[in-house]
C-alpha cells in the first residue's frame, strides 16, 4: 500500500471508530448506517460532491458551509453532521469514501454480518440474491450481505468474494483453465 493511501486509511479509521463509538453509546447505530448509505449514494451519483470534498481550491469555511447544507438536506444524524463539519474544518473530507467503508465494516461486524462481493454475468433477481445469501450463510456461519456487480466478461456463472476467500464458478474462468491445460498437452 502506498504511503498516501495508508495515511488516508488511518485518518478515516480514526474518524470511523469515533463515529461508531458515539453512535453505539447513543444507541443511534441504525441512523448512522442510513447516513453511510446516503453518503455512499451521494459519492456515487454526484461528481460535484466528489469535487467538493477533494478540491484544494475550496476554503475550509466554504467546505464547512457546504457540508452543513448537504447534511441538513440529506437529513443526516447529528453525530454524522458534526463529524463531517469537524472534518471540513480540518481539511479531512477527502477521506470520506474510506470513512464510509470503515463505518460499514464496523457496523457489519457489530451485527455479526459479512459482506460478499459478487460479480455475475447478468443481473440477479432479489430471489436469487436471497438464495445466494442463504447458501453463503450456511457456509460462513454468519449473516451475509450480498453486493452484486454485473460483469458480462464472465460469460456465465459467478465470482464470489467473502473476506479472503474467493469462489470462481464463471464460464470465463473455466475456459481459461481449459485453455491452460490444452497448452500443457501440446
């Protein structure tokens, strides 16, 4: 990991730990989880929001004012609003994507959940996702939240990552294995 990424991770982890502890103490974890979902959606959908948190041209005061307005508009919890305001004052908003990831991981661990990153050749229905989550729960022993991404290069099948384990049942992977075994023969 490069040094700037490592520093960003450390900053984000400290803020995430503080938010998580405050939310747990105040029995406000559900609201913070909703805040994380809302912030992730905003980061994914709004290039202006991403520009705001990353721009060195925007002053601390402008960032703080913008974040206060955004927090109010998004109806974020007071814990999250206050933390984002502090981050704006300290010029630390650039770690927001890492912060939401760290918070999501802390909340999932607290709930006894793990997240499965699934790549599928085509979109999965809700019933298919539920069935997969149930099968993974039996294998892992914890509740599993499934995040599905479509990757048409897989041709068919799935690639499932749970923690450090990966299950690749894609057609593309099987074709590559067959191609490699054919090279060994000839």
